[in-house]
C-alpha cells in the first residue's frame, strides 16, 4: 500500500492510537519536525509489545522514545570518533608498509605483483586496485595535496593517496596484501592476521552506519569476529555453539577497540559508553536497562572488559 504524507497532528494521532503516552504534544511535534518521524519511529521496537501488533507497552512515553533516539546518537558519536582514530592509523600503517617495500610512486606500489598470489583472489586484486584508482579520480580533485603532487610531480605517494580513499577500500586493500605485509600491518596493532581480517569488515560496516546516521545500538553485521579470550573471560553464554554477545553486534566493536585502541583511549571510550547507559537507565521506566543491553548484544559485566 502506498505511503502518504502525514501532518504532525496525524503523526501524533498514530502514535497515540498505538498506545504511546504523549504528555506534551507541542514538544513531540517539535521533535518530530526537527528529527523526522521516520527516524524517531525506527526506535519504537524496544517499547512495543510485539512485532506483530505494533502497539506500545503499557506506560511507554514519547520522552522515552526520544531518549532512546538520543542514546543511539550519543553512542554513534562515541563509536565514530574512535573509528576515525583507527581509520587514520590503518591508513598510515598500510601506506608506510607499501611505500617502504614497493616504492612511493603509484605505478610502483599499485603493481599487481605486489599483492597476494592466491589464484582465487586474482580478480579481487585487480578490482580493488581499480576501485582505488577510481576513488582518486573522483575525490582527488577536491584534495589539495593530491592535486599538488599530480601537478608538480606527476604521481601520488601512497601516504597522500590514502587520504582520499574510503575506510572500506583500505579494509579491502588489507585483504589482498601478501601475507608478510598483512603480518607487518597487524603487528603494528598487536594482533595476528586472523584477528585483523575478521575485525576490519565489522569496523567498515559500523563506520558506514555512523557516517550516515543509521541506527547502531542494535545493529547486527552479516559476519562475526573470531572468538577471543575476552569472550571466555567475560563468561559470555553460548547458544548453538556460538557466543550470544560480542560476535556481530556493537559489543564486538568494543572488543575490537580493546585490541586496536591505545589503552587510555579505550578506557575513556568505555567510560563514555557507561555514562550514556547510566543516563538512559535514569530516564527509561517502561523497559529495564538489562533488556536494552541484551538488545544491543552487551553483557551485564561489560565494564570488566576495561581492566582485562
């Protein structure tokens, strides 16, 4: 059935008909206009009786719905700034490794001979190199350093090229490096290549969500990270031979941050997350905080991860 435009009054009526308590309709209208009914409504599932009837649980309020929306925004911002730290470090380390070993001119470091010789990745190597060149063509004109090198030297050093490459492309680039280059990059972060290869697609996925302001708090990725000692140390329950938290959810990102961020940066990130969870707990009465944590994929003892 075709969706039609709904006025603010109609939007309010729909929410009230579904059982949502709206104590201040003018405030609700202001928020719906400023933030968009569609996006606000995307957070309703936590406060609903079921996916089938789509009615709100007894006592659920608009302020609670808006609080969940804000909570996701704050968590998203925390994730994003830390993802940017890792993105910058990964770009720096990869560009250093390739430049040191294969040369600083793009015709040198982008030679297909510099990448994995695994036959099943031959097509992937060529595709990713072409993607990199295409991103430079599309984005390079807006980057002063890129233009400077092209105009004055006729080539783009790898340490400049990475500035115009997306995080997703750099993550894909890691997947086609020779094993010894993957090891060198992973060593800089203090992890092995298996960890790094499972971490990067998750980070790339969440980075895109954050950049486009999509819902992150209960997001699940298609792939999961490898099992780590932290899963066992936190006594995360297992169901169907799989850990129920920390595999393809937001807590898996926390675990990745535990490995890739500096210790002080990780501690600060977790404190910020803990503050936002405590603040949400203080304003949500209809739903217990442990239900929200479960929805996010976060165990109750998540802060123990800091000192492990």
